[in-house]
C-alpha cells in the first residue's frame, strides 16, 4: 500500500509569489499515475493535474506538475488570490488508491 | 451546469443505516463511472466505492466491504450509497466523484466532485 506524504503542511506566501508543494510516495508510483486537486472551504475538490503534469481542462498554466518515481511537485508560478486553498495529491497506479494529507497554501 | 450534488447525510446512531444520494446534471451520467470518496475530520481523503457506467463492475474499500452498497439509477441521473452497521469511524464528509474515464474505460482519478454531505455517527 502506497502512502503519500505532502509537505509542508502549511505554506504561507503572498500573492505573486511562487509556491512549491511536495508529494512523496512510500514506494514508486506506477507510470505517471499521479494527480493533484485543489479544495477551497465549503467547495468541491477540483482536479488540477493528472498524469503527473497534464493540466485539466480550464486550469491556468501557472499550475504545473513534475516528478517521477517517489517524488512529485506541484508548482504555482505566481499565486493569485483565488489560489489560496488546500492541495491534495493522489496516486492511482496501484490499489488501494491513496491521497496525501494535503498542503494548505495560506496568505502571508 | 455540470455538477454533482450530494444529499442524505445527517446524524445516525452507531449500528444504524443511512442512504446517501448524488444527483448529477449537465453531463451524460449514464456513460460515467462513479465513485464515493470520504474525508473524516482531520483525516485524509479515502476512496470508498466505485461503480462502472454499466453497473456491471463494483468495488469497495476493505473498510466498508459488506456494510456499504453502491448503486445507480441512470433514469434519475443519480448515484446512491446505502450504508449499514455504521460506526464512529464512518463519520466523515462523503463526496461523489466522477471518474475521468468514459465508455467503459476507468482512469481512477476524478474530474468532477460534489461538495459533499456530512455523516455523523454518534449516540
């Protein structure tokens, strides 16, 4: 069973700054089966990235994903006010599906 | 508008039952593989159940197998989760989520989620 560990738990940044979120797997994630989601309070989670680096429909290009094996990164190049939220990674290459514990990006 | 709206959550006593519903709109529900995902307070997201577009394939997490039953009614564009023998460990926000796959193919990541419905199991 793969366990995903996200760091940091909370990231305090200002609008316009770059955000780098980490997702580390306890064992190698099969192929490129890693996704990222964004969730704001009281809202549904939203798919940002699938296949490690493919942006979902309508996701702005300031969001990018990278990585392989056990180490993955979500980068937000310049934070917009609407980007302050909680971000989750998910591996879907092996059973059971697994989600990370989340990184909260808050306004500094 | 493309959306999923869950309902049916509430307070239930340990050992009790509850039936969750998820109403889909704005897309072809009948061609979509669907899931339930939950998040207990302070815990990470946990996948609960999957039902294929044809309802011919169904999976459950070990933690709910034998107690939960997923079903769908394509005529009503609705997904259901029947939850029996509930325990405190089932307390969570329950989300319905659409698999990215269509027409029989499953990707196992989710491109549309609802806002969730809260289930609280407590005496």
